[in-house]
């Protein structure tokens, strides 16, 4: 007898079909994974079940939860179920909590809404629930506000809110996508433990095959509003019966073919050298007359990048990766240390000559925030010409750059909102390439992309590196990606480089405890689930 | 909401049309006094009647619209012209002395009641429409500076600004090329709201005798002159009052509608 039985769930938003004939079952106490790329309808399925689909959406079919059809229930009955028998947590821990209320009040609110306890009783249960999700009372008072907690801790509070009434089903929509690998591992442990200890069923929605592999007993693969394949996780991962599943796996295991960088010739200098770089921030005074405390975001960092080399920089968020990249790009001043590019010192702002600036470009993580929405692609891509002077053949150069990254020349007349996330990232690469820099800093450049698009963009980056002799500084929290495309890797923790060396050597035989922790926390698909035939193809 | 926007557009353009037409034609000469014809109710000859000097109210409303719109337009222009660059500067130099000076200067202006400043200016320079423009315009500066700075600050954190910095562009160029086009829609909306407030402020100043001086017609002064005769000839007060209410209502509805149409977030949701 299944807890939730979804039959032929169809959802249309203003006539556009979003879900078509979705069928699946979740047994009581089971961890069920729903995987697919963005836009495949994973989140919409969860929202439709909760009766929270956007305005203008019409759902049809059946979804029997503990004997009641969720799709036929009136709103009043649904509010009784939400938070009570079905809990839900979302991707973004920064916005899932109300910043004006204490964490104790927010957890207690769930109980009070469902009249499950008196005010005093609710606070007691809130206390106990927060302790259960790893926020014990001696260190995490009920009176804390969300801004006093880290991202992982906030996600724990969100989980406490969703599980305070011990629901029979918890829907977790990309619960760890916005978190660091080590925090992700802890949150996944917590969810697994809650499901096991309380007999709660968990519906885990994610794009990450490795996360599902380590969590779910059964899994369903979604594509374009349909479930194309479902079954026991191990069996499904081994057989990969459906073509789409195969392509998804091929993309996640895909390794671009790249030649390792040639060792530097004798007498040739490093392209980039950073020596003892220190970047400090002045924090607000803790008291009226106390001195400003200082935060060392980058603490005596030294590194070199050779021409044509690909160097990875990994670390958790807040470790100083992006601050270091800003200093290298000459956007922020250093408090100590020297950065040299081609032997000449990098200085911030206008003090660096444009010809020197033109040797470096950058590609950012967010394909949506990287472009001025009011400009056409031609103007966006040609922006770096500001450094070199606009050449006569600027239009032709833009066209060539767009074609190099796999787009069409006539795309230059379009606005950025006409492109998908992957296409935008290609345009960002075209913008970086247009003035032929020697070094491109890729700041989490593929982190926001779906696996198949990511594989294509990585291929593109590797091909461009070979044809243009580019050096890359590849900043990422994703060890898997860094392993595929870099020669050397630097591991950063709290502003310092704690380990560095050849990528394969560091990742297979890590020496520093932090590197080991990062590697241990990275979710992986068990090696024996991968088909030998598939591995040979890539 | 479409109907409200259409109504707003209609009312605003009616006021504008009346002002423009009055430049070349009004039903009667607004400066011609005809004491024998005074306080006539609406009729075929005088559509909205006459006032206590026998002047045609319809003609005076049309000419008054000219004063109101001119004062409000120039006052908004002063606010945009000074406030937007100041706001862009404060955002570009966030947290520096320049930012502090601009924003505290704004606070200083906000701290004074606008009417007191207007009285001060007219006490020193004498009452006139030009001085009313200056008084209203000064108070538009901090409004536009704050709106611009607030919107610009969130834009400065976006990656496309970082890309422009990497392309070697300075803060002034980035402000003009990247920030301004993205706050423009907000400024258009704020502009319509300040425009309607400007019309109200001009009417208020003229009502207390600090704005347009006779014989320049003004809706505010028409109200002031009519108030002693409200019981005798209510139409003399009602029509200028209606003109103010309908114009301000129209501009506000238009501003609301423009916000819904120009805000990319709202547009994407639609």
C-alpha cells in the first residue's frame, strides 16, 4: 500500500502543457528521487501535489495521499494537510525564512497554525525539533534571527519547520543545490536520518544524479513534463533503458578530451604570478568605541599560472576565491603582496593601463545577471573593445566570436532575454574571447548549468583553449568539474591556499584534511553502477 | 487595470490639450473684465459660467492649465536634472564621503517642510510663478536622487557591471551606459507622480498667494478668489477644483499603469 499514488497527473498553465501523464508511487518511509533537467517539470509536480501551482494552472488526474485525492480537495482541506501531513523544503535557504521572525517563532508557527499545541507547548516542541535537526539549545537559542545563521543552518531550520509535526511525507525541492559540498553532505545525512528514524517518506527532487544515487531507493527520470523511466535506483542506473537517461548519464560522466599543458619553456616567465597577496575588509565596529575588526578574506596567497595552463581553484563559499579573483582582475586593491601579469604589476582601477587589462577577461556564474538586459548582443559582446579601441571590423569580429562559441552571427541583433542559460554562458565566453586575452578567469562559470549543457560548454572551453592557447583560472566548488578540465589545482580554505599540485595527484591522494573533507563530501555514483561500455565511449 | 490606465492617459492628455489650445485660442479673452456679466451660471455663451469679474471660467481653466503644467514640468525637470546625476554619483561612490554628502544633503532638504521653504523664497524674491517653480523643483531633487541611488545600488552588485569594470570602464561611464538605462523606467514612473504633486503644489502656493500673480490665470488662485462666494455661486469654485482633482487623478493613474508596463519583473510575470 503506497502512501502517495500519482496517476496520470496533467498540468496546464494558461493552456501550455507543463506536465503530461505523470505516474509514480511513494511508499511510506521510502526515499524517492525525482531527477531531471531544469524545466522538466520536477518542481511543478511537487507544487501541483501541494495545490500550490501558479495562478492559471489546471491540474487533472489523481494523486491519492493516505486515501484522499489531493487534486480534488478544497483549499481548506489542503491547508490542513500542508505542513501537517506533507512538509516541503525549498532550494534557497536565504529566502525560505522570514528575516523578521526568530527561528523559534517560525518553527512554533507551524504548530500553532495547525492547533497542534499551546503557545508554550509549541515552543517546547520547536526546541526539541531544532535539536533533532542539529541545532542544539545550548548553541542555538530560539531567539536567533535567520541572518545570524549560515546557509546550512538556515536549511536546517527550514527542515525543522517542515518536520515539526512529523509529516508522513517530506518533499525536498533541490534542498542542497545552493549549499557547499560539505554542508550538502551534512544536510543529506540529516534528511536520510529523519526519514529512517521517523518512518517519514522523502520525495527528493534534484538535478544531481550523484545525490540521488546516494539517497534514494527508487528513482524516476523526468523529461519535458513526462516520466520517461522509473525503477529501483541501482537497477535503473545500471541498465539505463531509456535513451534520455543514457544521455543524461553520458553528460554527467563526460570528460572533454584535452591535452595537458606543455611544461613552461626554459626562460619563459609565468603568465600570472601572485605573491603573498593579502586582502582585508574593515568590519563594522562591534561597540560604539571599539576598533573596527578586520577580516582577512585573502591571507598571504601565492600562486602562478603559466601561458596555456589550466589551474583550478576550489574551496567552500566564503573562503576568499572570488575576492582573490577580483584582486587578480585589478578591481580591488591589495593590502600586501604583488600580482604580476606578464611580468608587469597589476594595479586597481584606472591605474592599470588598458593594454594590460586586455590580457585578462572573466566569465561569471549567473547567466542571468551577466548581461545588461537593455543592450543587444552585438553591444554586449563588443564591450571589451573599450580596452583596445574599437577596430574597423568590429562587427565581423563579433560575428566570428559568436560562431566560435557555437552561435550564429545574426544572433548579434537579439536581446539577451531571447537566449537560454547555456546560450548566455556561450555569449559570456564570446565576450571574454573577443579581444584575445591570454588569461580567462572562469568564476563558477558552469555551476548554474544543467549537466548536458555543462558538458557542451566544457567541451567548448577545452577546444578554445587548444586553438587560442588560453590560460584558465577555473574557480569552482565542484571537484568533479575541476578534475575534468584542469592541469593543476589549488585548494583554498579561510583565505589561505592549503594544498596545491597536479589535479589528479591532489584529488586521488589528498594530503590536507580540508581537501580530504571536500573529496569525502562530494557525492558520487558508485563505480560498479557505471557500465564498462559507457565508460569506453567517453 | 487597462481601463484605469486608459482613463489616466485620457485625463492627462485632456489637460495637456487644453493648455496647448489656450496658447492660440480660448473661448473668451481671460484678461477682459465684464463686471455686468459677473457670476453668471453656465450657459451657451459661457460654458462654465463667469467669475466675480465677469471673466469666462472655461477660458481661465484652459489658460490655468498652461501655468500648472509649465510649473510642474519645469519643477520635475529640475528634480531629474539634478537628482538623477546626484543619485548615480552616490551609488557609484557608495560608502564614500561623496555618498554621505549627497545623501545627508538630501536629508537636510527633506527635513524642511516644503511650504516653509516656498514662503521663505517668496519672502526674499517676491511671489511669482518662477519662484514657485524653484521652490517645488528643489524638493524634487532629493526624491529623484533617492530613487536613483536605491535602484542603482542593487544594479551595482550584478555581474554585468563587473564585466564592464573588467572591460576597463570607469564609474561615470558605467553609470551612464549601464545603470541609467536600467533605472529609466523607474524614473518615468516617479516623474509622473512628481508631476502630479507639482500641479498640486503650484495650486497650493497660488491659493495662498505665493504662486502665479494676477493677471496670469492659475487654478489655485481661482479657488482662493472663489471661496468667499461659494454659497453665492458654487460653480466658480467647483470647476477649478474639479480641474485639479481630475488632472492629478489622471496623472496618478497613468503613473501606476506605466509602472506595470515598464517594470521588467512585472512584465515577465505577465
